[in-house]
């Protein structure tokens, strides 16, 4: 594969293209969200109930509300004790584990967008392309690497956003061009230097639209949540030119 960086595209073109991919595949966007949340929430509530996590947090909040502002220190101590417990650590590992397992669903949306470009028939099985064969382990390995680094810098204000920006195209580069993680980051960095404004604006728009469904329409968030992938694919397709 070979990449080139063509003349800078207009923001309006990239945005319209992203909304086109999203709009044309709404049924698959909905299925993505339903599958994702069904599995995630099942794991969340199972382990929360198993270790009494929600009850512990609600109990700490109830004690604080009874005590008032002067109970803030005690509330912080209770929260620290809960989060330091073995039960909470097991609960946290389960949540991270299910996020890792669900990550390849995103690659399925890229496959669907590509089939839309090629005018090929899209089937529900395309959503699970990321789970096929050894590629599954490649993608979860990448997400583990991405998530581990993200948690290391999560306490800072700007670095998590920077990390998202410099890894934005790694997954599609791995999926479509069989690049390694570090080859993907290198190409991502080159693209970011050339198209910083375009990528920045698109990331902000995607982030806002991704969560606006939950903020304004609640259930509508099931449709807006996967929009992030449509924006990434639109940027990827516009910036990177695949050649054999």
C-alpha cells in the first residue's frame, strides 16, 4: 500500500460525506449501539450487583446529604475506601475487559462504509468483521495499548485529547492497509500536521454530535453514538489514497 496526501479538501465536503455514511447506514448504526449497550450494561450491572458497587456509592452519597457540607471529608474518605476495595477493582477490570471485547465492533462499521462506497451488498454480519480470525487479537491488542496509555495521561487536561488526535486513523490504517500500530501512528502524525484544522474541527463536530442524542433525545443517542466512526472514515478516505 502507498499513501499520498492530495490537495486539501474542504471542511464542508468532509462533513457532508460523514453525514452521508451515517445516514445511509442508520439501521447498522442502531444495531451497533444496541449490541454495544446490551453487552456493556449486562456486564456493568452483573458485576455491580455482585460486589455491591452501586449500593456503596449510594450509601456514601446518602450519608453526605444527611451530614451536609461538613460531611465532605468523610464522603471523600468513603469514596476512596470503596474505590480501593477488591470488589471495586474487580468491577473496574470487568468494565475495562468488556470495553476491550467490544472495540472490534467499530471496525465493522468501517467495513460497512467501504461496502457502501463499492456498492456491494451490506449484511448484518459485516458488523462483526473485526472479530474474524486473528485480526480480532490485533484490534484488541491495539485498544489495550491505546487504553493503557490513555489512562496514564487521563488526569491531565490536554494530553488525552492529543492522544486521541494522534491515533485517530490508526484503526482504519490497520484495517484497510494492514499497517502496524506504530506505522499507523506515524502516518497519522503526518496527516495531522498537514490537515490539523480540518481534523480538529471534524473531531469537535463528531464529539458534539456523538453525545447530543443522549443530551437532548436520550434514546436518540443510540443513533448518534456511532457517528464518530463515520467521521473518522470520511477523514480517512479523503486524506489517505490507497494504492497497491
